[in-house]
C-alpha cells in the first residue's frame, strides 16, 4: 500500500490502514498512476446538455406543426408562428437558423425577446410548446387534457353544476319562447313578385333582385304582400337569381354562424405583449 497520506490518483487525504481511497475508490498501492498523470489522461468534461424533453411531447418543428393542426389551433389568430421568422409585433415563434433554432417573442413595441438560440431542437420546440399550452390554459382551453381537480374543486364544481342546471332550465323556457317567436317571424320567408320585380323576405328584412345581386330594401312596395307570395323554393323559370346563392344570403349566414371549436373565442389581445415572455 502507498506510504503517502494522500491518494496517488486524486490526491485526497487517506488513512494508513485504508486499502481504497474513500474519495475516488482507487486502490492504495504503488502501481496506481500519479494524480497529475491521471488528470492529464482523463477525458475532458462535456458541457451540460439542456434538460431532456419528456416523451410524447413534440420534439421537432414539424411535429409541433402537426400537433397544432390535429387540435385545430388557429395559429395565426393565436399569434404563434411555427417555422417562421415573423417580424411583425405581437408574435411568438420558432424557426431554424442554419444548424441552430431560435425561439422568440415579438413584443407590442416591435422589439424582439429571444427565449432560446441554440442547437437543441427538442428543447427549443418544448419552450414554445409550453408557452402555447400556457396561453391556452389561461383561456380555459386544454388541448393537452384538463388537469386533475382536488376534492374542494370537485365540490365547487358540483355547486356550479347545480347552478348551471337551474340556469339551463330557465334558458330552455326562454329559448322555447324565442323559438316560437322565431318561427312566427320567419313563417313568411320566401320569394315574392310584384310588377315584374322579385323580392325576398327574410324575417323582417326585404331584398330586391336588381339583376346584379339581391339588395336590401326598406319594405315590400305593396301593403298586402301575402297576395304576391311565390314560395320559399327557388324556380329558375322566374328569371330571378337564387337568393340563397347570393352575397346577401352569405352575409346572413355568417352573422348566424356559431363555432363549437374551443378556440372560437380566442383573443390574442389577452396576451401580455409588453413582457419578454
């Protein structure tokens, strides 16, 4: 065993009766290489790598794009630009810069805060992915699944459900009245003809076929319009255009459209565009 009171490999203090170094585990005998020689032959330490991204999360720009498409995310409306170096204010994004990746936020004043600029694509993608989820969660949208609730949250939810049931019952009653009124309001919808001109009634609104399009008008030109009713089914033999193929009809439909998407009410204005991230 080495007579020295230091380990010949790492230089740590050792006791005479010890056969192995408590610091590095080297055997304490004369055949062990000196500490200086060992230090020279040891491999150089490597730079610490970014934290690994958990499996199941997107790890490439293409995978993140596919994830967003699968969940119907309106990225431009959300102000997220994946794979794009977007330069306008109010934007989150990620893009490839040669062999490296840049994750950024363009603030309201047009300045850019870089969240990450480096070679680790998985880490870069995860940074933007987590921000995307955070923005969604702040709006009550959970593309990654709703979080587990505590017992107190469950109780609060049950109370909320009971309140919702009461509200729904009242809404159904009001809705039934509304449907009845709506049916009455639209029971005279359809085509009318007066003095070789064609009109269409939708609810309380009137439209006139001026040979270019259906144009809104104040009223039917004759008080007893029921005498001029043709029906709600279009007939090409009339020589008028189909109202339900007109821009006026498209406008009516767009005003009544309602989307079931979780992102239908997304407002990018809810984001803090003054902060760096």
